[in-house]
C-alpha cells in the first residue's frame, strides 16, 4: 500500500459502518485497510474507538453498530439492550442521575 493513498481524514459514518461490517466478518486487518484506504493501525484504532470486540471473539449475531443515546457516537453494541457507550456509562454524571431517579 502506498503512503500517498492513505486517508488521514476523520472517519465518516459510512466508513465506520463499513469498518464494523468487515471487522465483524473477521476480514483480516490488512485487507480492511486496503479497502478503506487506511493504514492497518488506523483500522485497529478505528475498531477500538467503535468498541468492536477482538476479531477472535466476534459473533456476528451479538454485535451491531449503534448510536449512543447520550453522545450520538457510533459504538459496537452487544445487543438491543446496550444503547449507551462505555465512556458515557462510566461518566460520573450518570451515577448522579441514577440516584436522582431512583425512588
């Protein structure tokens, strides 16, 4: 892969969806990088940011790319019950709000 062909622009939602689709199909990182015109490290980094599971832990039926209900960023959800990304779930205001709404 030639360096001048690599895309250093931010990932679009379409590219994120394609990355997730290829990643969950267990396509090798090198091939994903070629298809998306990104470096292999950018592909791995993008998968990490989307919270995709390691490729050897992938089960296509369990994982789906969704938008977080709080921050609207795309992340890999483990099921329809999982609609908030890990960073938002770990945010301190979440635990404060949980105490407010618990009766």
